[in-house]
């Protein structure tokens, strides 16, 4: 229950914050300007280059990165404490 109170209190106080006026940030020219024209997206999207897939070089780079990350993950899976350190720690805790 206390955790919930600590979460709700900052959120409720954030609603009381005075934000700067956005209207003051825009100039007279921006206020009097016309809205931009809406244009269809097809001409814009049609101009984008189409990709047929990853190149062999990109695929090789990704596979090398995947194997490096897997090796790093395997290194993180080993025990942090040696058997002697673990025994000494358990002895101290008893």
C-alpha cells in the first residue's frame, strides 16, 4: 500500500506543475501563416528505393554479431562466486 502511495503522490503533484505558455513561443508571422497544403503520400513513397533483401555482407555482419552476443551471454551464465567463496559466505551467514 505504501508503494502505491509513493507512486501516486508524485504523479498527482505533476499535475499541479505550471507549464510555460506555448502561445508565447510562436511569433506573429507563425500565427498569421496559412496551413500547409496536404499532399498525397504516393509520390513520396514511390520515390523511396525498394530493397530486395539483405546483402551477403550485411548478413555476415549480423551473424557475427549474434555469435558474439551468444558467447557473451554464455560467459555471464557462469557462477559469480567460486566454491570456496560461496562456502565462506554461507559459513558467515550461519
